[in-house]
C-alpha cells in the first residue's frame, strides 16, 4: 500500500455487497457502519452487473418467439443492474454523507450507450443493454 493511499484512506474497507434486495443492502450498510465506527464511507463504488450467458448473445429479433424468456432476462437484469444498484446506494447514502469525500460512483458499460452500440452495430445483449442505459439515467 502506498503512502498516498494511506494518507487518503487511512483505513480502507473493500467490501463486496450482493445487490439481491434492499434488505441485503441495508444489512451490509449496518455492518459497514459498525466496522467503520460510524465514521462514514468516503467513496461508495457501485459496480452491479448481471448478464446471463445465453442472453449475452441474443438480439431483440431472437426474442420474438421467446417472450417469456425475454421477460425473465429483462427482469433479472433490471433487478440487479438498476434496482439493486439504487437500493445499495440508498442504503449507503447516510454513511457516504459522513465520509470525507462523499462520493458515489456507479460503474456502467458502453452497452448502455445508444450511440456506441449503434456505431458498432452491436445488437446483442438486449436486456443487459437496456438495464445499463437505465442505470445511466439514475
């Protein structure tokens, strides 16, 4: 660990949090508060991401005869990549507000950028792309 890192973050905590539900996020925030002694979290990095393997290669046209599959793929991606990320951020906001830097960083993807996907003619991973585009609006 570098001296600069020690100076900026004297007590780093790298916690991995599953974003399967609001209750899990709230529990993780409570545990983090105990670990940090209530001093807060300087930076909260939200890197939620789900892309199911078969869905990664499906185009919208592939779903025409798989309406139920599309519903499930889209629901799963939105639930983790958007709703889960919002819930996790909401649970940690009180700790972030007590931190020195008070920063929330949400990691997205180029797949959520319509111009990027159109320019490269990337029509696959539809559910994932929709969810990342939604996250870009949060």
